[in-house]
C-alpha cells in the first residue's frame, strides 16, 4: 500500500530499501532516541524488514520507507503500528529521518499521509505517538499534527512522552 505526498513516496518495506534503511540504522545520532544510540547490525536491519513484511501481511499496515521524489533517495521511515508492538494496543504513528533531512517538514508530511490512511483505510478514531522525553523535534511534529500531550508512560521498556489524536467525523 504505497502512499504519496507532494514530496514523498511512502513504500512498504522491501529488501530493495535495505541500503537506505541501513544508512539510518547505522547512524548513532539517528538512533540516539530510538535505542540510546546503539546501531543495528546489517543482520538486524534485514530481520526488521522481514518482520515488517509479515506485519503488513497480518495487519495491512506497518512501516513505510520514505522516498524523496526529487532525488529518489530513501530519506527515512514512518509507521502505523500497534503501540509497543502489542496486539490490541492503540495504533501508533512514528517516524525517523536521516539527519541531513531533519527540519524540512518530511516527518510531518509523511505522518499526515499515514493519519489519512489510518482514518480512511483502517477506520481509526484514536492514534498515539511516543518519543523520548528529550526528543523535542518529534514532539513538535506531534503538535503540528494536532496531537495533544497525554502523559509520560512506559513503552518499549523506557519512559516515553505520549501524544494523542482523537479523530472526529
């Protein structure tokens, strides 16, 4: 299920995205809020692509690779998934970008497309997003999306700031 925005093509993870995803997951600066800066091995990146592919088959949504239309480059990734990967949990939107694409509005643009998909294709009325409490940039994206602060909660085995979005007709 590809999604398109003005500047981005969002593509469900495929093996063809390996190099672009690997560049992100091998950068301690990008991973600092995701895994305390611990980078993934090539094998872990491959395993995550395979996991995501099976989630697509199971749920009809998961992670998309963000391809910038102008360059054709994979510049990030964004998701719709069950919070903390727990079946039955609220659906969560999330994103990460290569460092040279921070501050350009790509996360907001991708997240807006995923929210539309979640509402129109999945029928959701409630979404959350979580971030490291020190990740001010992600919190600004959440606010731009119209999300409101809920609380600090434990997810992914760490304290996370939680923002929520109630969708009304």
